């Protein structure tokens, strides 16, 4: 009888622990190795460790992501900073609470017949969607090459894998691709015209956005969420084997060298603690302000970013739990 009672008690505690997990939905807009830290937090059980029952959902494009976030279908999203900024400017209930990657890890890729940037005139260039980091990167590159936007045709062509496939079928003349897909394109004979970080050194390429109202009501939940993400960044930044294993699984890579190459690109490029790079953010705000002719007072950083939970975690010594000498590069 005692054994039965003890077994029932264990079962009750297990169920109670399951119910204690807070349901949380995070959306990601990319399927490349830029997702490594988030995949790590999920695959290593870190969200569960901090009390979250988290689901990852893929929503292509920043505009669709913002629609889902503002509509309450998801609790948080990772995307470039342009989408959230535009949503906030339109009065959307959104705010950026963290930054994962603070530079655009894209390469400008063209068909092999295009030997120089000058030959892009009258060509079709694919971007994921209008108003996002892809378009921003393309426009910055064109500006650096003194090519007016009107001299090319920009088309919304979908995510990086879709655009790579379109390039392989010669459906596009050029596009910007994350480093891992650009590596595949280069091996397929396509030409890399530029490394975007050399043209745009600072850019809020991957930020975490939530509804401001959710931040006010669910600070405890978001604190757990950022703890898990932060530990995910730390884990992949300090443990190559974990990082490459996750990449092989998530990207279905059979060639271990590809996993190593992708890890070398992304493993140390996450911000830790996960703060938004203010230089890149201010640069984007200034560009949007100049294009819209809106008053500068509408573009104060605090309107778009609230890192108060990260501030709390730093005050509480959360980030000091991990050995300083082994922390990932910032």
C-alpha cells in the first residue's frame, strides 16, 4: 500500500511540474544558422530548465511576424530590427527587449556572368520582403556602388533557401544571402560581389520583440525566456561540439565540415549579454527618419527598446554564473 501511495505521489509531482511550465510561443523568420542560439536553448532543454513550455514556429518575413505578434498569436519573435521599428512607428504595441546579432551577416551574391557591381543595372534582385534587413542591405550596397534604386528591379522572393533555389534556376540575377547559404552559392559557381558587414558594419540584424503590454504584465515569464536564450548563447559560444551537433541536426547536414564552417561563422557572433547594438539601431532610425521627414523626437531609442529585464539580470548577477574567461565573443 505504501508503494502505491508513493508511486501516486511521484506521479502527482511530475504532473504538477508539467503544469508549472508556462506555455510560450516564439517565432523565427529564418531557417539558416543564424538561429543557432535559439535552437540551442530549445534542443538543450534550457527553456524547460527555466520553467517554459516553448514552441518554435516559423513565420517568413518581418511583416507577417509583426502581424502575428501584435495579434497575440505568439509571445515573442526574432527578426531584423527594421520590422519592429516600422510597427512601432505605426502605433503597434511592440518593443525590442534584446539583441542577438548586431551586424548583418549577409553576402551580396550574383550570377557568375555578373563580373562587377556595375553590371547589376537593369537586373532583378531578390529580397525576402520589402522593409526588412534584406532590402536594407541591398540598398546600402547599391548606395556604396553609386547605383540608384531605380536602376534595378527589386522583388520579394521569400526566405534565403527559396532565394538560393531561385538563383540556382536563374530566376534571380542577384540577392543577399546569409553566410551559410552564400557559401553554398559560391560552391555552385555564383559570384560574391560584397561582404555586407564591410559596407554596413553595425546593424540590428536579429532582435527579440514582444508586445509592450505583455512586457508590463508578464515580466517574470520574459525573464525566464531571456535567461534561457542567454544560456543558449553561452553554450554554443563556448562549446563547439554542442554547436556543431545542433547545426547538423537542424540543417540536416551530412558533411561534418559544413557544420564546422557554419559554426565558425555564427558561434561567436551573438551578443552576450544579449543587448541591442545602439550604433546600428540609431543608424537605422536615422535613415528611416530622413526618408519619412518625421520629427527626430519620434525616433528616441527608448521608444523602441526596453532592456530593463536584462538590466535586472545583470544586477542580480545572472551573467556572472558563467566563467568570464569562457564567455563568447561579443
